[in-house]
C-alpha cells in the first residue's frame, strides 16, 4: 500500500504544479490579486506532496520492501542502513525524485522570501518554478516512477546497490551537486519573470544575486566532493578525468561564475541587463543538458544511468520546450531593455566584461569537447574520443588569462580607472611574484609553464591581499574597525578568489611534482620510491556487512622513521558478484601517500600501485574556500535590507 500512496502523492504534486504554473500567470495578466496570492499556498502544497512521496520511498528502502522494483534493483537486506537511505538516489528513478524534492525545496524557500518582493513579481517567479516542476514530475510519472511493483524475475533479497556507490560520497555528493544544479532554476525563474513583467531594474539583480551565489556555492561544493570521491574510491589516484558527466556539472559552474559577476555589474551600474538575463537562461539550460546527458542513455560513464529511449526523447522534448520557449521570450522582450550607463575601457565594468567573455569561451570549449563525439556518432561519421589532451591544451591558457583579469578587476574603479594608477598598483606585486616563482621553479626543477602558472597564482593572491589591506588601512578608524565594516559580499569575493588561486596551485603541483609506479611485491619485501620505503607486511582476510575482502598491510617509513600504515583492500560483493578496490591513504597538507592493490600474482605476490601525490589536498581546500566565499556573499545583509526597501 505504501508504494501506491507514494505514487498518488506524486500525482497530487503534479496537479498542484500544474495549477502553480497557470493560476498566478492568469492572475498577473488579469490583474487579479486573489489569483496572484494562490502562488505561495500552491507551492507549499506541491512541495508537501513531493516530500511525502520521498519519505515513503525512503520507508520502502528502510523496511526492505523488495516488492518495489526500484528498491529490489538498488538495495539488499544486508546493506548497511545509511547506504539503504542513500540508495534512494543510487539509480535513475530515485535520483530524479531527489532532483524534484530539491527543486520543491528551492521553490518553497523562494515562496517564503517572496513576501519581500513586489506583489506582481513573486507569484510570476513561483509560476516559472512551477513549470519546471511540472516538466520533471510529468517525466517521472510517465517514464520513471520509483514506485512500480516488482517483476517476478527480480531477486527476492534485492540485487544490491552498485558497490562503487557504497560510500559516504554517495551520501553527500549528489545532494550537494543537485542543490547547485537545481538552485540555478531560481535565477532562471527570476530572469523569465523579469522578461514577462518587464522589470529589469537594478532591484531585479539584487533579488537574484543571493540565490545565484548560494546555488554556485552548493555546486562548487558538489563538484569538489565528487573530485575527492573519485580520488580515493576508484583506486587510480586521479581527481579529474574530463569525463562527459563531470563536464556536465562543470559547464553550469563556469556559466554560473559568469552569471555571479554579471549580476554584480547589473546591480551596481545597471548595465549588461540583457546579457545577464541570457546568462541566467544559459546556466540553467546547461543544468538541463546535464540531466539529458546523464539520463538519456547517450553516454556510457561511471556516473551515467542506463535508460530506455523513451526517457531520452522525453527529456530532449522537455529541454526543447523550456530552453526554446525561454529563448523565444528573450528574443521578443530583451530588445526593449536599454542600458543608459556608460563605462571606459579601463573601468571595472570592462574587466568584468572580459571576465564574462573568457568564462563563456571556456564553457563553450568544454561544451564542444563534450558534444562533438556525440554529434559525430549521431551523423554516422564514426566514433571519436575527446579527452584530456584537448581540454588541457585549449582550456589551460584561457583559464590562466582569466586569473589575470580576476586579479586586476578589484583594483579598478567603476566607469573609468587611471591607467597609471592601475599599473602602479599591480606592477610591483607582479615583479615580486615572477622572482619568487622563478626561484621555486628552479629549486624544484619545474618547467617554464609551471613558472608562468606559479607567477600568475602568486601575483593574484598578492593583489587580493593588497586590495584588502588598502581598504582596511584607509581612514583613521584603525584596521580592525575598518575590517569589520567591510561587507560580507567583499569578503566572499576575496575568499573565493584566494580559493581559486589555491586550487590552481594544487592542480599545477599535483600535475608536475607527483610520482607513481607499479611494483610486484610478496609479503616481507620492500621497495624504495620517491624518498619513502614501502614494506609489504602481508594480506589479511576480513568480512564486511555485505562483502569479503583481502586487506593489505603496507608500512611506510622515511629515512628509517615510521610514517604510516596503509591498508588497501580488494573487496568482493557476493550479491552483485563485483570486485572493488579501496585505496590505502595517508593524507598530508603537502603530500598524500596513496596505495592500491592490483591483481594477485603467483607465489603470494601482488601487483601494487604506489602514488606520492604532491599538494593534492590544495585542490579541494581551494574548492571549499570558493564554496565559503559564495555562501558568505549570499548571506550579505545588504541584500535583505535592499529587497525590503524595494517593496516599501
């Protein structure tokens, strides 16, 4: 009975999403206050029934109700309870329900905050979110319901969750990633509402900006967690592979970064209005494209879900309707918006415009590399692969140039900046950065590309700190009082920029200063590598909750001093008949010791992969810093005050 109630709750959610997408718009066109006021209760009702459906599916997993097909395909009675819960989004249907749940959560948050918006804006924003919810709820009910009853041939005890997903990464990575993906629907809804109502003032940018910063922060965290998960779980020592589904989350992040900066210009100076609206549409469109790539079955990936053609066609149709309709509305209404403010070639607006152009080029670069093999295949031109060499060659130079503009931008003033003052501000930090980077590169035998990258990174960090010091030391109040007066949005920008620098340094050093090897070792044997001594103590056997494993014991020492005991594993999951590798890790601030078991060879010997990863933790530290920066910007009190003032 529980699955039927859950399915019925989705039907009710679909009904209320339909009403939400229609009734407030009718109220807006007819100037009917009563109909406009239905937006909030309809949003709450839709969200409530989505939540009920999600909780009932969770109950089916917790109670091992294998009469539900989705539960039987993604769970097992021996699965630990925390994995039973996260298995809800371990497959196609459940992950889609999580998507809709998060979308309804964002919609409810907007409904709560919409009381501070003008009376005609909030309901229209909620109506647009209702349209998006309607599309995904109908997709789930017609093609991907998680409440279908079990088929006779399905295992009575459950087929088990994919062993690759039986990890804490599944618990935290997809929800955070979806919070970012789906969160951009709010910026999209505000953009469409602005086109419908014709309200593209600076107030619109203020309403949109904190939601966009919050979504960007969640997406940053989701991508960072995904990189960390891949690093320690897959056993190959990598943190990014330019996998098409990795790219599917990276493209909205790049476009969202451009949107965050463009909104800043629109709010402060009233320029780039049309471009900002287009970026909001483009960013959410890339989120929808990522959904299509993952769930249509066109990609074969460790991230992708197998799907039948009906699902792919449905998502493609939804993509065409939402994106095509949005671009049509943009084409009709955006031309009516004219920005009267002007700015010079050295003004902050110009630097942010260059920032936007480069971010857009980077997004299109990744989009081309991701879709080109698919287009080639569709037209019968053969199968090709676009991998890391293309992305690294094309992406890296543009990204470095972007860091340069990112560093200079905060030193410029709105409208116009004196060239001599700007050069004076950035020149000496540049000289210092170049000299220090040259010394570091020479000391560590790095090439000229590493020297250039270190120079730009160090220069950007120095300029960011110099800008902060100039602001807090101005005036007679003292450094601490001035530092307290700086808005959270400024500190958010500063932390995010420093996070970008830290990630850049981490990527550079892990690419140029890491070491790896594969060796054959028998118990009792040792190997010296990268300044460390790795001693293979032997193999023990253990039994987990739903697997058995061979666990290695590898003692690591350096110059005779014990460093760590690493315990890599080879796990065999009896239900799914799959073998998984669990790496042994000793994490450090400047290096990681990383060992994984290969195949068992003759005479009790094992193939063992050894990695010494330099500064790899800096990649994720920078990601966390960027996330904190976005979160801090979203919580700036000025936005709340101005929004209230706009409605007064």
